[in-house]
């Protein structure tokens, strides 16, 4: 099978690493990819992911059998619809199904209509109605803008004043409607499921670390590290989340004539009343994918192709009992302003540590030099029989990387390990 992988981050490097091991891989391309992916696949340059017609033409000219879409934006923008109209198979949902990530309001209404456990909510098109609601409900309370906000559309307001400020920001930023949710107490975990119509197959769990600094301090980021499995998501809780949240969602999407096909990433709050949905994403998590791929023991290409062709029920997925952890090595200053193009050395020594895999997230090559090229730059990942061993190996490897302009958190895995 000839494959085109779309995206350029650590998530896509982890997917490329696993896809490259598949027995059925023919020609393997990535667009735009990164230097790590470039060691595994032929990099394609010069086509923006938003140029759907050009992408379709390129796929036809290169006899692509499967397109694997990494990030959410092309999914929400309808790339899979465009590919399938042209007869090209793709792993990822259509635009209508990707609304599960693209529109928080769509997902909340779907939950309400189908009795799916989630935080109580209100939606408002007028700021003064939203102010009245938060004043009546009190804080803490969660204010969300609709649409893809690159992780920036959510404010957990600790006071009514903060909530009113967040509401004003949504409308000042051009938002037409604000979503206000009850604050949920509990611990968060991520559950991944392959979904093909009404067929739902669990595909691993993880927990990530959103804040920039140790002790969960500092600004929110795309994720400073993750581990899998998430011990807090016990088999009983996982089964409950699948039965009460993911399966009813898959059925509702089929009933609406917009079946979901792809990976469905459920952000869950494990409350005293059981798992509740925080949000859906229509793609693998980043950096969660970097800890799922080393634990998946099946053939990734065969698995993703089965989903794309509506054959998920015919295959089985297998996992190792190992644990995996990944540490995001980020540019100093991230998620704010940071230096670019600073030199990174020592990757060979780090990658030689037992069980360690280094996934590139934001790097570029200049001759023989490896340079930073983004906020999150490397994912230092380790897989081992226990999470503690994986953590120790990942930190040993991170310590061997010579990059004075980078930083990482020293406490990845603390929830599971103490
Ligand atoms: N790590 C969070 C996300 O991928 O959305």
C-alpha cells in the first residue's frame, strides 16, 4: 500500500515510526513531515494542507492507497470528504463527523440529546445573558469559545469577575456564542477509541500534563508530557466510559447520517459519579500518540486501513503490557516567545538508552546540524515493563541531550507515580 501521512509534529513522527514497521507498506510519503519522519518516509514539500484539490491531484499522480491525517484542521475543513469523492481512502472523519472536535456546541447538544454524561451547560449569544448566568451559578465555572481554538478557547474562571472577563473576550474575539459549563471535580484521563460507524474498539489510554512547569504551574501548553496506560482509568471505568459515552456517540452519529470513522479521543473527567465527557478530539493526541504507538503491538497500517475501508469489526488490536512515558523538550520560553534555530546535540547518546525513542516535534536540519524549529521540539519517549522504569529511562535520555536553549518538566508521571 502506498501511504501519505499528513502533519509535522511528534504525533506524526510516532505514527510514521509505527507505520514504517507495517508489512504492507509500499511507498511511504509524508507532507510536510520533519527531519525525524524524513528518516522513515519520503518528504513532500510545497503543498499546504489546506490545498485540498492539489493534494487530491498529488495523491492520484502518486497512486496513494491511504492518506493518514494527523492534525484536526484538515479534517474539520473537509479533506477526507474531498479525498473520498476522488476515490482515495483516508484515515480520519468527514467534516460532518469532525464537528465532534470542531464545534463544542455541537458535541454538547449531542450529549444532551442522547443522555451522555457531561457537565451541565448553557449557551448564550448575548453577553448580558451570559453574565447573568455566571452570576447566578457562581464560580468556579468554565467558559468556552466555539470552534477550533488551538487549545486557547477554554477558561476555568475561579471568580465571577474572571468569568465575565472571559465571556467578554469571547465576544470581543469575534465569537457569536459562548458556552458556559459547570466545573467538574475529579482527575482527567484520555481514552482513545477506533470508531467505524457503530463499531468501537478501545485504542489505549493516557494522561498528559498541560501546564508548562513542574508542579502543574505556569501557562497551559499543548502538552509537556504523557504516559500510557492511565492507571486511574481502571478497566471498569474504561468500560463504563465506552458504554455510556463513546458507544452512544457513535450510534448518534450514525443515526444522524454522519457516521464517524477514525480515532476518537475522549477527554474524560473521572468524577465521583463516574466518567463524564470533557471534550472530544477527532485525531490522536499530541503527545499522547507518542506513548500509544510504542505500546501497540499490531500492524498500524492494516488497522488504519481497516477503519478507512469500514472493516474495523473484522480485525483485532493487540497491546503490550508495558508502560510508556514521553517528556516534551521545549524551547525555553514556550508557550510564549522563544528563540528559534538553536543547535541540539547528543540525540544519538539519548536514543541509545534502553527502551528510548526520540520523536521529533519541531526540528530542522541545516547541513549536519539539528536545530530547533518550534515550541515543542522533541519528545523523549521510553517504554519499559513499569512506568517507573520508563520514567527513569526517559529522564536519563533527556539528560544526555545537549540543548542549552531547551527545557522540560521534571515531574512527568507524578499523578501515577507520586
Ligand atoms: N495533548 C492534548 C491534545 O492533543 O489535544
